[in-house]
C-alpha cells in the first residue's frame, strides 16, 4: 500500500470527523475553494459546502472570535491559521476568549475548537513566516497545545483534537507536510496528552517535538555508531507536558537534553527544565541542557537560517560531551 | 451647543408617535427599566460600602437600550452579547437579580460562580454570551452565535433555527477593527445579527467627536451595504420599534442591521471615574430626557397604568433588589478547593 503524505493524513482526519459529526466545520483564509494553502482542506468545500468549509476574509482576530461564538452555541469549528504566525493578530481572541472563557464563565460555556496550521522555520521564508508561536501561547490558561510530527500521529491527533471539548492549538510544521508513511487502518486516535517514545535507550534522554524529532533521529544514527544508546521522546503535548513519561525516562537515564525549534528565552524548553528540576532533580546526574534556536528573528539568508536553528551534529556533540565528560 | 453634536443630533430626530403601546408592554418595559436603574443604584451603594470590588461600570441613563432591544427579542431563544457594562443586559435577558448581585459579590451563587465578576457575566440558560471586558472582542463572538443560527438552518437544514443575536457595544468600539471586520462578514453572509451601538458620547474621557472622523456611526453601515438606523436611545419605544424592524430583517434572511442609539450615561465611566470632563450643561440636557421618566409620561398620557400601580411596582422592585443583596451577602464564597475547577471541560 502506498504511503500517505502528512497533509493528506490531516485532510483525512478532518474529512472523517466532518462526515461523522455535522457540527464540525472549518473556517479560515482560503480553506474552501482554494483547498487551503497547504491543501489540508482540499476538496472539502465541494463535499461539504460553503458554510461547513467557510472561506473568510483576512480578519484573523474576528474570524477566530467568530469560532469562539460558534463553539459556545453548539458548533465544533476548526480554524486554520494559513500560517500560524498570522495568529499573532488573533492573540486576544485565543487568550481571552478561547482560553479563559470557560473559567470566567464559571463553566457556563465550553469552547470545543481546534486552531491549526503550519508553524516553524521553513526554507527562507523570512522572519514573520518562520515563527514558533507554541512558546508565545504557552502561558495562556485553558488551551491544550500539541505538535504533530508524522503522518500517523498527525491524523490520530487531529481526530482527537476535533473530538476534545477544549480549545486545542494544533501545530503542524511547514517542512513536514510531504512526509509519507503508511497509516494504521480504520478509525484510530492518538491521545492528546501522551508523549511518544520514539526510541527506547538507557544512556541519555532526548526530549523534542515537531520537526526536531527528525533532526534527533539523524543524530541518533550517529550516536548509535558511537555506542551511545539514547532514548528519544517526542513530547507531542506541549501543554500539558506528559510528566509521567518524561520522569520515567529520566529515572532510567539520569541525563536529559531538550531539542527545540523555538527560541531559547521563554521557550518550551525553559518551562520543561523548570518542571524537570521540580520533579526529577534527585534523578539527574548532570545539568539538563537545552538546544534551542537563537534568540533572533529568523534571517532570510539560508546559511544564517541554518545557524539559527539546531542541527543534528550539535545534538550528537552535546550528547557525547554529557556522557563522556559527564558535563 | 455645537451643530451636529451628540445632543443636537438627538434634538433633530423626527418626532415619533407611540400610539400602539399597550398596557402589557408598558408594564414590562417599565418594570425592566426600573429594575435596571434600582439595581445599579444599589451597586453603587454596595461598592462604596466595600461589598464589591474591581471595576464596576453602571448603566444608569441607558436603560431604554437594554429594555428596548432585549425586550423585543425572544428570551432563551435569541442571544445577547454584552460588554463590561453588562449588569442590566443580564437582567433584561432574564438572569435573576440575585445571581447577578451574587456574582458582583464574588459568590459561588453568582451567574459565573464568582469567577467572572462585574465585567464577565455569563448565563448559558439565558443565552447571555457574556460580558466582554476588552473593547470590541465581544462582537466576533456574537457574530459566531449568528453564524451558528444560519449554519443550523442552511447546513443542518433545521427550519426552526431562526435565532437572532444582539451585540451591544459603545461608540468607542466603533473605531476598532473588530467592529468593521464583523460588519463586513455579517453583511457578506447575511447573518442574523443586530449591532447595537450605545453611543453615550464618552469613551471614558475621550469625547466621541474627538475620536472618530464621522460621528454618525449608523452611516458606517452604508459602507457595507447594510441597513443602518439612528435611534433615540432615551426613548424605549423608539428603540423597541427599531429593534423589531431589525429582527424582522434578520429572521427573514435579509441579514444584519446597525442601530446607533443616542444615549447618555448618568454616572462616570466606572465607579472609579472622577468624571471631570463632562459639563453640567451636557448632563442637564440628558437628565431631562431620562428614559424612565419619558416612559412614565407616555403611560400617564395614555392612562395605561395608574400612579399607585407604578409606585407599587417600584416598591416590588426595591424589594427584589434588597433580597438580591441579602441573598448575595449570605451566599458562600467559592470553595477554595475548587480554585481550578472550570479550567477544563470533560
């Protein structure tokens, strides 16, 4: 059987959930007739009509707020951020209303929404289109944050996100849409709050998410040839973290590296290290290390762009140092 | 007074007949407006006595808008979306006074379980989509509720889906992007929504004509091909009739309406506002047009309700408000062990 591309896996998930529940709908820029800028909603407009797959004007804050109101009154909207960076313009609706409204309303209303789209550093897209908003949104109470990384988890997580009664920020990566993989058969979901142990190992724990999973896999090949048996965990859930899986791994390896694409300051790794120190301090044989992007706007120049984000060789070098030199 | 000023505009509105007012409607509107007024007066008293905290924005003077609009709509069927000045909208929508008062006291019996406060009143039961504390952010939410109404009708083929959403906001909001973005989408998709501008001239200390290039907000509907109306917001019957026309358009699929209600708040922006910028002359002009006194005058002219009955209604309402205070005072605070309850839905 031929593999399924990641964007088609997402599309299948949305299609299947829309077929099953008529309250599920999609709204955003160019999601309808155009089929989505990365074709995640291709042909759904023809299949479900213009209300269920709603092409909106370019008004991010307002159509995101509209999704909140629609969710409060019984629909289950999926909002596409054509590029997740555009959602900076919807920050108020995502924070004040998606995230906080269930609480401030004393449980009167639930906001079953998914906000999805491509994030991350692509290929020379410039600073504004290369953002990693997962870190910016991390402090907002009341929203779940997940990042998919393979066609299989993309489909399973998307279905789980659509069925969840809470707002879910769903990060896809602009460079992973064309990954191909044979998908499990039938209607499966992946839990939104569970990390994925990509490879078991005993020497060191590497925690990562999204595209960096694949950088880590490359690093793992080299580490393996050097006789280092690393455990690779894809966090999947960026909020809340799957502390159980993380702790279990650190108890085994006593060493941890976090590999992330967001910037170091105020990043996902910053929060993760705090959590590890609070919960696993006595298990650590060496200081936890973060490998993060530089604290700069992503430059256009390709060489500078590569220097901005972590590369596989840096993961290898850091792991080696931690193990051989005990740093 | 400046030509074209807020007050001047009110004076130039055409005289209207109120011949079709019946006793039942007069009673309902009088009760609702009186409840709004007395409730807010009690809030001021409780705030100064240290029983409620935070920012409290009172509605005195604007009652004709809440009672005129919400009173013309179907309760628990149509939807309402408010701002930080939301107590009276909640009352008009049918949220019991004791639930609103309890919320202001931060009690578990409040309509938002003490988690929301004055600017975040919610009631799913009474279709109150909420009080929204930041300018303009409620309008997209209201648009979403109107979208659901059309979605249920046209995508889910539910012919009974004909709810209309009223979005309330002020003159200051009409300089904010969400206002324009949502007017565009509402008209584009012919959504059943009424945009109700409560133009009370002042955005805290910023006079409307200092903040906007064309003070006539209702005309901005034209830019979107939408029906706009300028309404005497001190006259509950005028507001009610304009709302009925807007509801008719919305329910028949003709889409949204922008109603600009010219009104005035009799108190400062909030109870923390020293109110130093508004002139006595201006306040007098509007005080003479008190919407409750205006309705009373019509009721008396038409001999719909006797003076005695009006007095006894006022007494009843004072009793209801006092009972709401007693209820709130005696109610429990939220359970500290439930601090994080309501963050997540199951």
